[in-house]
C-alpha cells in the first residue's frame, strides 16, 4: 500500500449568523392627520392608527422576536403596545431612536422650543409598570426624555443615526437574533442612509407609510436590504403616510 501523508488539521468551519432587523414606522398619529399648523409636540395615534396597529401586531406575532425596541415618543409607544398585547414580551425604550428634530413645539423652520416628552413613570405605565415588561434607557428621567433640549438640527440627527447604527451592531451584531424597532419616518431615512450608503440613495426613496416595514440583515460586516416600506399587512383602506 502506498504511503499517504497525514491530513493537516483544520478548524471546523463556523456558520455565519445574521441579525434580522425590522424597522417599522409608527401608526398614524394625530399630527399625521392634521395640517402642519395644528400639530403638537407629542401626539397620540388616531383611531385609524389603532386599526393599523392591530394589523401590525397580528403580523409581528408570526415573528420570533428576540428584542423589541421603541422610540420614547407617545405615538411609537402606543403602536408598540399593540405588539406587546398580541405577543407579551419585554420592551426596550431607547432614548436615541426618536424622530428627527426631537420633541419640539410649533411648526416650520423657526420652531425650536423643546417640549419635555414623556417621563419615565408615564412610559412604564403604558407597559403595565412591571419591571420585566419594560427596560428604559437611564437617560430618560421623570422630567421627560427631551426636557431642556431645543430642536435637533439635521446634522445632529445624522450623527445620531451613526450612533444608533453602531449601537445596533454592538448590541446584536451577527447574533442571529430578530430585532424589531418601532421608530419614525424621517429618522428611519437617516438610519437607512447610513446602513445602505454603498447601495442606494435613500433620499430618492418615496414616503414611508404608517406601520410600513423595512427588513434588513447584518452579517457582521455589512447590511443587506430585503424589504423596503412594505404595507402588505394592511388593507388598502388603512394605508396612510404617503403624503406626510
């Protein structure tokens, strides 16, 4: 028998895990349904927004969600509550996924006065106030998550999008986990501009509909877009936000 050299040992090949990230715009708010001059700093969702949230919650119940994140704005918290009612789980309230501009009063470019935003106790109450139901960033206090701040500039919002993108990567990376984040149209655009800068010009993408779902995947090195602004979970009569 011919002699054969021993095989060189090689480590087992590990399979790459990918984070599945669903970025979801909140349901229709009172501001979405009103002209700009009537808008307020922290509106609730409308009756139509509640119906949108019900359909969204039924759809998200088909996901095995590992982490559910929400913006501290009232409209996103109320939308998220429908998801929790359908599929009970812990909610993570991140202070830095709020809408571009922050919580400010008035309308137009000269409106710079800040409002306080919801306080810690008010947010806890929305999620039954049990410790395991809600994990709130420590920067959100009883005085409100925006207390004392003036309107955020576009440059500040873009910088924040970089910070949030890095936070998602550092928190979940190539973990194989499924993450759902209920956020806002304009800040969603800021995030996508950072994540997909090598792929597409997000500024040329149309309006993001209320409860519209965008799915991305992160493999530890780069982002991949699967769906953009899907409203397939909604009946056509409930699709709003096309012009807001």
